[in-house]
């Protein structure tokens, strides 16, 4: 389709479009700080800090401190945790179980909206894989074109495919679920969405050559025609029967009691159609085809079809024009016609192109005028394209880009107007409150939070309290939280919020209780660390903030630790943290959002020893070997500053970020690695990893095989082996994985990656009961300083009944590794019960997110017939980490105690997290049968 063809349409009688309040395009640079790959929107340290005029006494060189700490150190009085802009629940397990139950019992056509609700529920878990799974399921069960278009675009946005160089927004990956053309096909067919789509097949050769309008033989000859339509001074000869077949009004006019039925010539001059347009009507009446006509003529036909109720013609024009939309410019031209003429498919096609261009499309006022105003929403609603789903997607994109913008507010308002179900209303109202709080419009924020709380969202009461506090009603806020804690089962965020409204020991106690109930909350650690700095206890402050960084890395905590390091004149430590911080969020702004992090790096570099690229490789080996992932990230960031196009370094960066559970940042690094690839085979490997990490295992294997067919490389063989080993392996499959890893080791690579391959090879040998070969692999890995191989070697010794040797290997790992919570956990398997308890206690202290220690302690308590204590141990962890294994074990405990209701609740909550878990399904079904039997007996 020629763009200039659509440009000429502007000169036609174009509809006015939607008149709306002006919406200014977002400034890309407005994404200031704090939104890292692993933390929630709004968790920004610089929003809570103020300038301190008192310089730390620990800083002796005042000129350096003035440069590096121009705004001083943070103070406790103005530290605040964010009000998270998503739904949070007091009874999260109940919510999970309810969602699963409704999915299990609902009619097929109702499942899509429940999966969208599940996606909303999962958002507070900060697990992108769960989010994508729910969105895929929602798309799989979508029925109407509108839902398919929005959900497909949302999936593309979550994969950030717009960041892949050379990709088009309308590209198809080969599966129906991601195919733009398939999204425009209505109907419910969930079993086929993962089938290959048809758009990549070679199109059939055209049987006829298209003839431009005006050059084809006359529509109908004078001999064949039996009537004419007169337009001005020209006549269009037609066949009365064919024209009458277009619609009932035409049939009534030409064969009914109207005078036109007795006339051979009918004057159509006043019916707003051109001679060429009428000729096209005549041709269509005979052929039922539109292929010969340019877009402007098809648009005339669409208007004509609407005016004379020609439904078949309207549908054909709608589908034909929808197939022509390929870019945003076309969409912006055609969408107004679609809205004016109620052309459902045309509007859907225009929306699809625009939505698949997000977030870039946010910066176009011409695009956003279609969505933001009330009038715009009503126009979309008239043609069936205004929905909660649409505005949910748009508002989440806008919030992620700039939470404070007018556009975000307007989109959330439209989202609230479209909300029908209870959870939809809670979400829209709560998010409006969060946005208004960020904009410091506290009165409006309080109104929205109160509305959300009235709708049943308990967490919004924290927003109510915060806005009261901001408006000077501190005691009222305190009473609000007191009432909340007394009325509901207490959770960590309640005590965290109440701590803002009290002082002294009471605040300290609330923060300690918050940490005990939910150790993943970062604010209590930050507050305690800053309080220690105010007491000039810098070492203790760093130790405190290290506790949260040790298992949950975030930009705000890294920035805080960097400030402390500067105060202690530990410029290398500060440089490490700022480099790691910028790896998580390259756009992060320090000093209260005023200065880009790169500026501080330049200042700090002047205070530390300079490294060459060779020095950096040595430093990377040292930090990788000591399992210092943050230190390794900093070194890689340094190396990329010298060689930004090095795809290998970007790939290393992604591996480190995955270790730190920073999935979004890791995927960004993978995309950059792919974009900077120097060869086709290398690019295919990185595309394979992107596919694998987003749940497309088969496609990842295909990429690996294609890369190997071009050039044999370590990374291609390693990817193929890794993807194959992701399933339960039989003997034959294990042998094949061994062959692949051996092929990888024969290819050139560095010691860091070869150590990983040897470690993986040892693991496969252990699974095949080839313990001597496994030991050789682990020892070879240790020889090239792959420290994690100690864990594999310990497993080999344990299987050989050499328990002391296994224990010693894990002790070596604990001594070498900076991040050693997993080492304590594993060592507990190779010692007696008392020592195991000690190791597991240390593992929990270092990383409370590790679930094995809770399960072990609960199992021991259960063995000692302390059922209540065992349940309490699991419940303590489930309260802040509703993990599948924890829920499974607690469900099994409930089952053994005969508590059918609790067994059902936990098993259904676990199945919400993983519906394919066979053991959990079996346990749930047995409990369901017993519950049914009890009901029948009653």
C-alpha cells in the first residue's frame, strides 16, 4: 500500500475526529530514576531525601565531599516507603485459591477475563514469567477481535520486542497467538493458538492482473444493463437485479412500490457518491470483489454501504481496509473513517498497529487523542472498542513511563469508567490514588484511596493514612493503621506504614515487627541504616543495608549504600554500587533525581585506581570466582563503557542479572547483546536465549540448531543442551545432552563459561549415576576457578557415602563465596540435625526468600508431632512468599490432620501458581472428593 495514496485521502471529506482536551506527548527523559529491573514503580530513594546542611565528620577532605555529596546525606524524618500501585491482599492465599476455583469452574468463554484478573493478582509477586503466562492464557481464551488485538499487543510489550533492532511492530513469530493477522479473526479456538500461523507461507500467485479504476472495460454495457444511476451529467449503467441484491432498501426501491421501480434512470446526484464510486458499486454488485479498487474508492463504498444498509458490502470493505493498515500513519488516517462508519475490523486493525507500537506511540499526541478524553472513549465504545482491557493496558504503559503525567491520569480515569467487576474498580481507584499521591495532589489522592477502600481493597487504607499524614493529620493516620492492625490479620506493610506516624521506641518496634512479618520490605532496613548514619555509625549502617541487598537488589538500596561508602571515603565501593545501579536502570538519576548516575561515575573514577581492559578481565574472574555478583556487574559495566558494542559482555551481564533475580534488566541486556551481535550465528544464539527465557523452549532449540548449522560455537551447543535438559531426561536424552556439552567444551570460549559447562555436565552425569565422571567434571571446573562446582562435588561425595568430604566441600564454598546463603542451605544436608538447624538458620538470616529451611524446620516439627508449630513455620514464610513448594507441604500437613477445607485452599492456591503440578492436582482432587462425600452425608 502506497502511503501517498492514504495521504490523498486527507483531501476528501474526512470526519472531524474526536474533539478532546489537548494531551501533551510524554518526555522520554521524564523517566527519572528508581524504576529498576527488580523494584516496584515509585520505589525511589531520591524522592524521600532532603538536603542536609550538616556534613559528616567522617569526611576529612571537604572539597571532595562537597563534590561527591552535594546534597548531603539522607535523614530519617523524610524517608517514606512507596504506596505500591497494584492490588495487595491481606489474605493472598485465599485470593489465589478463589481465582483457581473460578477458572476451573467457569464456562470456556468466561476464562479470558479471569486470566486477566489472575495476571493482576500476580503483579504483586514481581515475577514476569507468571505475568506472561497469565496474559498468554487470557489471549488463548479470548473470543472477540478486540480482546485478541489488545492482549497480543500487551504480550509484545511485555517482551519489549520494540527494543530489537530490525524488528517491525507487525512481525509475526510464526505462532497464531502472536500473529497480527490471526488476531483479526473472531472466534474461540484455544487449542489452536500455539499452532503455526499461515502468514509465513508463500502467497499464491495472482490469477489476474489488477486493473486500475478507470481503465477496465465499462462496468456494464448498455446492452446488458437495464437501468442507470445518474450522477451529475454522467450515467452509470447497472443491472437492476444485482443492485437490488445489495440490501433490502435497494430491493424495496427497485422492485417495490416506489416510483424508482418504474424508472430506467434514477438520479443519485444528492447521495454523496462519485461516478467512480458508483461504478465500483456496480462492479461489486456483480463480482463481490474489491481487489480492483484503490483505498479511497473502498472508503466511498464503505460510506455507501452504511447509508443503504448493504451489510455484506460493508463487511467486505471493512475487512479489505483492515488488511491494508500496516503503520501508524495509515492507522491515524483510517481510524477516523472506521469510527465514523462503525467499521469494527478497520478500527481493530488501526488499534492493533498503534498498540503494537507502544511505548513509542505514547509520545504522539495524534495517537493519544484517540484514547484519553471522555469523548474519545465514547467514540470507541460506539464501535465496540472501548473496554477495561484496553485502558488497563494503556494505563500500565503510561504509568511505567511517567507516573505523574496528565496522560496517565486521563487513561486511568477512562479505565475506571470501563471497570465493571469488583477487582477492576479496586485497581483503577487505587492506581488513581497512587498517581495523585506521586503528583502531591493529596486531597484527590485521599478521595481515590477512600473509594478503593470502600470497594473492598484493604491495602488502599494505607494510602488513606498517608494522604492524611501529608495533609497534616498525623494522629488520624495513626488511628487508621491501629484500626487496620486490630481488625485484620497483621502483615508487614501495616506495621511499616504505622511506623511513619509514631516516634522513638514505638517506631523502632513497628519497623522490627514489619521485618519479622515480611523481611522483603526494604524500607525498614533503609530507615535503620540512615538512623545509624545519624548516630555516626557508618559501618553498622552498611551492614544493615547489606542485609536486604544480599537477597533483594534494588536501585534505591544500592544508591543509599553508595552514599554511605562516599562518606567513609570508600570510593571503590561507591563506584561499584553506582555501576551496578546503572546496570539495573541505565536512566537512573541520583541526588534526588537531579543528576544522571554517569556523572557520579566520572567523579568517582578520579579517586580510584584506573583499570585497563586486561585488568578488568582479571577483576571479573576474581569476582565471578568469589560469587560476588554485584561486584561482577560493576566490572562488566566498566568494560562496556570502554567497548559498548561487545555483545559477549552484554550476555555475561544478563547471566549475572538473572542470578540476582532481576529478570527485566536481564532481558534488556539480552536484547542489547542480540542487537550488537557481529555475526548471524551469534545473533541466533541470543535470540534463542530470549525465546527460552520467555517460555518458548521449542523455538529456542530451533534457533540453536540454526546457529550450529551456520557455525559450531560454544554458546550454540550450550543453549541447545540447556534447553533440552530443562525437562525430565531419560537415558537416551541424557546421553545426547552430554554429547552437546562435550561439543561445547571443544569450541573456543573463556574459562567463565567453560566452568559453567563443566558444572552442568557434572550434574547430568550425577543424574545418570556416573559419579566418577561427574567428580572429574567438577574438579576440572574448580581448576578454572568455577567456585560453584564445590556444591556439585559435595553431592558426589554424599552419594558415595562420604559425608564428611561433602561437608568439607560446602565449607570451602562458604569460605570463598560472597553470596553464600545457598551454600549454608546445602551444607545442612551433610551434617547432623543440630548443625543442620544452625546452617539453615544462617541461610534464612542471609536470604529469607529461600524456602527449603522453612520446609525442613516444619518437617522436623511434624515428625515431633508438633503439628501447630509446623503449620505456623510454613505460614510465616507463605505470608510474604506464597511459594508452590511451601503451599504443597502445608496442604499435605493439613491433609494428614484431616483439615479438608485448608487442604483445598492451599492446594488450589498452589495450582493457581502452577496448574500443571500433578502431585498437587492429585491432592486437591482427593480433598475435593472427601469434601463432596461429607456434603452428601449431611
